[in-house]
C-alpha cells in the first residue's frame, strides 16, 4: 500500500502580502495590518518584524513610526484578503489531487503517490512558482507523511532560507533531526498550558514528545495528545477533510467605531449583522430556526462614567428560514426587550443556530406553507448582485450612513472585487 504523504502550503505574511501586491512602490517597506477599528497589529511583513513590531501591539504605541514614515499601516481589507485567498486555493486545487482549506492562508494537500511521478521537493517548488506567477503571493511548502509533521516541515521552510521555501520531511532521519531542534510548543495542537505540563514531565523538545509512549500520554492527557505522538512518528491519524464540516452556528459581531447611545443606530447595526449572517447561512446551503441577539458596553471603561451593561436574548422561528427579512424582523423585536437607555454601547451581534438542510424540515400541520420559492429567488438575486462587485442592495433597516460602523481610516482599495477600485494605468 502506498504510504500517505501530505503537504502544508502556507502564504507568507498573508495580509501584509495582499496589501503589497498592488503597490510595487512599497515592495520593500515595513507594513502592518490593523484589527477592527484600527486597534492593534494583526499582521506584519518581514520588514516590520525586523523593526521589532510585535503581534497584537496597540496602534497608538507604534504611531510615531507610522508618522515618521518608517512603518506603513493598513486597516483590515477583508474583501481583498478573502478574494486572493480563494484564488490561491483554486490554484492549489488545479495542482494537487486533493486539497483541504485549513484557514484563509493555509491548505493541506494530499500528495500520496505523487512521488511516483515527480520528486517531492521539485513539486513543492512548482507550487511556489505557480502561485507566485499566477497570483503574486509567496508561499512556503512543508511535505511529510502526516499532517502534524507537515506543519513542522512548513515551519522549517519559513525559518531557514537555505530551504528555499520547501522542506521535504519524508525521511525519518530528517524528521528526528528537525524535532530535536524545535521546542515542544511548536507542535500543532500543543498550546501554552499543555506545554507547561509537558515541560514538568521533562518533555522539552518535539523529539522528546515523539519518543514518549502513546499509551502513557493518553493516560496523562487525552487521546488527542496520544494521536499527536503517533503522528510525530509518521503514523497518519488525521485524514484530509476535502469537504468542510457544516457549521453549527454563525455569529456576526463587531465593535463599534463610536459608542452607540441611540436605539435607531443599534437597530441599524443589528440589521447589518443579521444580513451578513444570513448571507453566510445561504452560502452553507442551510436554513436556521434560532436567533440570538446580544449587546454590551465596554468592560474596560470607567464604571462611574460608563456603567457596565450586558444582555442577550434568543428565540426561534416557527419554520426555519434563510431569508434575511425574517431574521431582521425578529431581531428588531428581540432588541426592544434588552435595550436600555442611558448606556454607551461598545459592541453588539447576532447568532444563528439550530440549522437544517434546505427542504428537509418537517413543518407544522397548522401553520401556513411559507413562500419558500419566492423567498429563495429574491435572496439569490440579492446575493448575486452583492457579490458581483458592480453594486450593492440592502434593506432600509440597515441604514445608509452607518456612523456606528467600525473605523477603517487606512483602508486600501478592494482591487479585485470592486469595479471602482480597479487599478488605473497612468
């Protein structure tokens, strides 16, 4: 039987790379991308890392570098990142027999049997050069007999420049050499608390963990840790998930750019979040029955000036739906029950849950048949128009100005998803 083989393809400094892609003038500049409301650093280019910029540092602490021109900061451009991610994943699907999209900038490939046709390092270089040529994003490739080892191989491909972006870890000798050099915290699935417990047992390097007895690790920790040990020894326990599991819930939530004190503005925000959640729900080809609405003030504000208040409420539709109108109507009613005047609200959101496949829910005998066809047709038209980049349609309850929306004062153009933002040749 052919031995298993996996590759992990990871985009380098993805958000920062996306910002540089259409800006050749900042190719070698130090770039950071900020979180919602331009709060803190969530992505850094290699040049920004060289300046000592840490992940999660608040924007105000690096303001001097930005003002002096030593550092360029961008607001998170989710539309741009999602579109470029989709292009990377589509390209990988053309290059590999099977692909599991693990995150917005990572994917596992099933390379079982590929070595019969091409040398694995050469294949990894083909992946790198193709994505670089077709999309302009640099990736690193880690290849190994298990997904856990592929993660370690990818780490090595990023860390050591001599590897030229590709590390083949199919050799047991190379596996053990690399594992002896890395702390156990570098293992996929080993977090901070678990690292501390392992260190107390004398397990400090990845190799120490690999040499541990799986049965003992299962007894001391869990079956998950036991499987990690097996994976580190080349025994594949984690299969490729080509079809993403159906979500059990969808949450849409944001912190506000300015504190909300007006109920009308809160209704607009809740309606906006419902619209986003329902769009994701339809993309999953699901319908939902339960809706939750929540809001809160800031837990970090001065309690005397801004008293704290937090609340949530849930209810269900009689018949599951994916129609935005159904959930907006319900959300506004729920908001009426938990809204309190006199507070400065910092965050709110909605959650959809209790999902069903389209057309399989058993309806109530005494309830009228919902107009599902007309509803689905309308929602399909709205989603198609909003995804075309040529225009946008929304519900009146979402508001027009949306002064409450999150701050993105350094937002770059949506180069690939909006006609008006297409780069212009001079």
